[in-house]
C-alpha cells in the first residue's frame, strides 16, 4: 500500500528496504548514474540507424522514453503488514529509521 499520509511507528518496524523504482515498476537498490530506458543502460553516444545524426539519448528524450527514478522505502511491520513510502517522505523516513537502528546508545 502506497500512502504517504500513514504514520509509521519506527519501533515496530522489523526491516526496511530502500531503493529506486521507475514508472514501469522496475526496482533498483542504487539509482543509476547514466540514463536508462526500461531499466536498461544504453550507450548515449551511439547513433540511431536510419536517422541522420540523431544519437540514442536524443531519440530517447524526443520520444519520452527515459526512466524517471523515484525513491521508495518499504517497511515490514508487525502483524505481517508492509508500508511503502515514495518520494521525499521515503528518504526522510529511511534516514530516521537508520539513525534509530544504528545510532543506539548503550
């Protein structure tokens, strides 16, 4: 369930998974640094066959094929429930979760 309005108690979270999801539903742990189309990396400098002087990147931009990667975090909470947050809310909640888990004082 994707709803950024649900409040999550971070003490009830069993595990969290952070990554990036594109508009086609593909998931990656790390955001790609180079352009992708349908989660596939391509050589941006190559030319498109049959079109004079048009590079692959220009073709992908012209036809709106480039992937848009949005941050997503999935929290597994008690009672076998999973909460999914996207966007800036996902980044802030995952940061808070990591601080809670790894910066505990003894």
